[in-house]
């Protein structure tokens, strides 16, 4: 299972940033979450491609694949940096 912790701009009473935890169980869930976040931030596919050092073609294919293709961890790390996510992997026993 892949876990995304979204770092929020909301500051807690203790001065800490709040996080929203999202469990991702499929690539389709992941694509949906990342597309929603990109749109929330008002970032175009082209902007995200430039910021994350990925191709716009790659971003477009990723967003339109609806879970049909696997995604490299290196790509997720690049995307998460600019979309405000922290990635945590949990291994099943």
C-alpha cells in the first residue's frame, strides 16, 4: 500500500503544519489524487512538467491512463515535491 501525507497550509495551535493522510490502493486512486491536487494548486500540466523535470507528454499520459500503466517511484517523488505530498511506503507482512 502507498500512503500519501498531504502537507496542508493550515497551522495547528502548536505551530505545526497539519497533514491529511490518504491511503492509495490503486494507480487509478493515485492518478485521481494527483490530478485533483494539481488543479487545486492551479498548475497546468506544462508547468508541472517543467517544475518536476518531467515531459509534458509523460504528465499527460500519466493523468489520462486511469490506472492502466504503472508509475515509477522516481516519478512519484518528483511529482510529490511540487504537489506538496510526502510519500510513505508500508510493506504488508
